[in-house]
C-alpha cells in the first residue's frame, strides 16, 4: 500500500470539491482530491448554471473567473408566468443592485479542472473502494484504489464533496445523523438544444398543463424543462412532442420567439428535498449534495454547495493561519442555517408553480383547495412590489454568514 499525506483530503471532484481545493491552494493549504469517475464523465453531467453573487465572488477569489466574467450572462431579472400572464421580478432594483450570472455548471467545472491541472495539484480520478477512517480523531485517513494500486492518505481533515450517493455521509453512524426527505410526485423532463433562448432572462411558467422552465446556457444554447409524471419515460417524448407541449405552457407573447431544433440531450430528473444533520462528524465535513438536495425550482442546489465551501474554506484558513481550532465546531450550524433557508425557498417555489395530483403531500387538503391556497399566495407575491422583493432577495441569495 502506498502511503501519501496532505492537509485536507477532498472526496469528489465536482464543482464544490474543485472550488474548495482551488481556494485552499491559493492560501497555501495542501489538498488532494479523490474522485470515483473520470474527469470526462464529470464534465458530461448536464446541470444548471445560475450563480448567486456569493458564488461568483468565490470563483473570483479562487482566481478562476476569466471565462465566467467574459462569457457569463448577467441577469438583472427573472420572469414568472402564471396562466400565461407574465410578471418580471426586477432582481437588481428590488435588492439594491444584486444580480445573478448565467454560466453553466459544466463550464465552471472545466475552468476549475484546468486551473487545478495548471497548478500541479493532485487529483486521483477513477478511484475505487474509497473509505474514510478515524474521522473523529486528530489522525483521520482515507484509503482507496487507483490504477491497480492501494493508497493510504493521511490528512488533518476530510471534506465530503461526493454527492448524495457518496461514501462521506454514510461514514456518520446512523444513530449519529438525522435525515429529512421529501420526494415530489413528478419530475422535470429536460431538453438541451443548440438554439437561441426564447428570452434573455429565465421564464418560470405555471399553467393548467403543468410547470415549464425556459432557461439557457449561452446565446446559442438553450435548456428547457417540462413537469411530467414520475412514471413517464424519455422514450415517450420525441423532440417534436416536447416543443409542441412547451408552446402550450409558455406565455403567448413568447411563443413566436421559441426557436426549435434537434435535442442534444434529454433526460428526466426526479425532484426531492433532503437534509442530513449534522453536516460535520469529528474532522469530516459534508459539503453540497452529500448533505442536502433541493428541487431545482429557484436554482439553489449549486449555490448552497458554494456557501458550504465558503464556510469550510474560512474555517480552514483560520485553523492553518491563526492556529484556531475552536472555530471548527461552527461549521454545521452556519451551513445548516443557510441550507434550511434554501430548502424552504425551493419548496415554496415548487409548491407555487407546480401541479400536485396529490395535495396531501403538503397538506391534509383536497387538490382543489390546495390549488386555491397556492393561487391566493401567488397573487399576493407577484402583484405586490413587496412580495416581488421577497422573491428577489431570496433568488439572488442572502449574504454568507461570517465566523464568530
């Protein structure tokens, strides 16, 4: 077995693991990343790309913002359409200047990968049998296999950035963690196409036929979604059928702007809300999807992962630069306060804009009563400036909580 050593072992080379690694390296904190799949596979994942101001600032602090700042699209607003009537949420004016940036998660990941490779930092892709050991002691270590060789990685801390199905969360004994989960009775059918977007800002649509989202990756690449039953299959949807259904759910004024074309990718994603408490076990910290998942309504998933990274990064800096180990215990509390806020906003947006066949998922109400409640709430928030301000403040993201 080959023995190696680092200060922070990072499990997972997705955007959160790569961003944490880059930030730590900029501060002279040594780290090694262990990833189960290949780099090509990681880049092949089709994910969202709406970045809050806090995330964008972290990317700049990591020194990897060149393409994001030159190619990313600044969105000063977002539209919510209800029964084809469109309301614009003026993010910039309602929040006093905050905006979001549309820049694909794949592009962020590529930028971080390139920066890590250029700086000579170590990443073990296609690693098997990864296991975490002694994480509640001052001498944790990680074992894994790579290239036919067994490794023993000594470290000071472990950052579990390995997603919902990773090994990090499972390292916490079942009697030491509490998991909260809600599975929604529908999914999102997504289509990616090399077509110009229907609008320069996102449009969230609530119609009698179900939810739809019009988004983009660039000026020439679009991403669209339709609410579908969980029982539906991608094979049931031809490109033509997708485009025809989308036209029936978007505002009439936008239909002439919809440019259709062959799909690059189609898939159905189930929706769930999930939180694991605590997000820390000894010297092991859960980051991003390893600890929490939100419905994509509201674009909080990647951004909550970024706020976890920000908190853990500040803690590691204080540990290594100020020899302050007392701050370590703050991680889970700070992270979870923002996580639960993001969970609540995503749940709220999902309830407001989707059709629920079984309203009992959220209330002991029949479907018609539930929809009337949601309709009343939608009207209040969309038709009043203060209501739109509440949506705007949460959409652009609240400020990161500082360490004590």
